[in-house]
């Protein structure tokens, strides 16, 4: 019989895991007991280790850290199941050393994030939030000439799953699309592929969707912002690590770029930094790009399915270290 611990804080459980996934987890024939984080806070390694003693698997909230201290304190733990695609909160080498299987969910938020991007491009180009803010404050609002997406050039940095979906939408809206990705070719004649500087120089909207790696740290900096057109807008829906925030603020203050929209930043939990979000030329949202019922349910239900496979001794899709997960293999006869 197996026991699963879900680490989501109580106030985050409905938004980031959901009733359907909870019910499915409890109903699983492979799970005998489900425990939950009884607090409304992100658990430290020590707190999580105390609460998850005797558990076979942990379903990890996005702020839950899987580190050496945790894995060494939980000798019965066989799997650390991340209910998201980003596993940077997990010390994978430590998990493998302790024989703990690590999994990640697939990207169920593709449409959700792409729609958020289209929404903020319209907002930026038509001054929607700025006008609404003026009316809310009781000020006289002067009409400002807007920009249509049709006929504008969209520059997309990084060509992953969200970018592919976004490019299709942009083309349907009549935009010209330019893509920069040094590792992936689009294979599509209707998309112009170019270097980063060339993309920045010709785009009316620059959307950052590159993966967060050491190589992309501060990819958008003083030099790259200076390469953008002064009427252009910058949109970040990837990770805050890709942006030098001091350079972004300087570019906004100097009029080097016209404005920006951010769903991510360098504040905790990848939230936009308050000092950036407060700028008059910034539209900021609290990491909600993927916060829609279909997007959340996709990853939560996939996590439940992964657990069922794990407890049957099968490495699920999304397993990242099955060959090293000796605790899992010994307990369930698992095979990589």
C-alpha cells in the first residue's frame, strides 16, 4: 500500500491541483492514503520531511524544493513528482544519488499562455489598461492613436511549443512573424528566421519565450533593448531570469522602448518584481499565463496518471532519472 503527500499550500490547492485531481488520486487503486500540506505556506525541507515521513511519493507544488536535506531525511520516499514542467526546484543529482524517481509534467498551458500574449499585445497597442486606469482614477482620458496587430511585425525569441502555437495565431491575425532560435529551425516558409539583433531591429512586438538557462540569463539587457525600435513593445512570458531588470527600467525611462508586459519576473515564485510592475509603462500580471482550468487540470491529472504508473513499476512519460531510481525499482520492480 502506498502513501502520497501533496505539498501545495492550502490556498493554492484548488488553483494549482484541483478537485478533480484530488478525487482521482484518492480513488486510485494504487494509492492507499493521501496526505496534504496542512498549512498555507510553502514548506521548508525540514517541515516537508517531518510531514511526509513514511510517504512513498511527494506531489510537488512549484515552490517545493527537493534537495539533499529532504531526500536524505525521507528514506522511504521513492518518487518526487513535479506538477509542472519546470524542475529547477529539484536537485536532480541528489535525487538520483538517493534513488528517488523524479518526474515532470508536460506543457498543458500552451494555448493559455499564447492567449495571454495576444491579450497583452492588444492591450499595449491600444492603451487599454492605461485608459482604464485613468478613468478609475477620475482623470480626463485623452484618446491615443493605437496600433493594429494586423500588419505589425511579431518577433518571437525561442521556438518551442508555445511559440509554434502563438505564430499560428499571429499569422491568422495578419501579422508578419520573425523568429530567432539558434537551436531549432521552424521549417516554415511563412516564418522569417533571423539573428537576435535583426529580430529586435524590425519587430513591433518582441515576445520572449526562450528557455531559462545559463546561456539565456539576462538575454534582454541594455544592449538588446537598445536594438529595439522606440515604438516597440517587449513581452516576457518565459522566465524572469532572461531579463536584466535594471536595463529594462532604464529603457522604459529613456523611451528606448514604448512599454512592456510581464507575467514573470525575479520576485519569489517567478512573479514580476514590484519595482518593475509599478512602472507606468508596464502591464504586469501575477504569473497567470497558465492559470486556466484546462491548463492546470492537464498537469494535475497527468501527475495522477504518472503516480499510477510509478506504483505499477513502470517509468511514466515525464520520468527524468528512471535509470538511477533504485528505491523505486526495489519497491515496485520498476524498469527504466
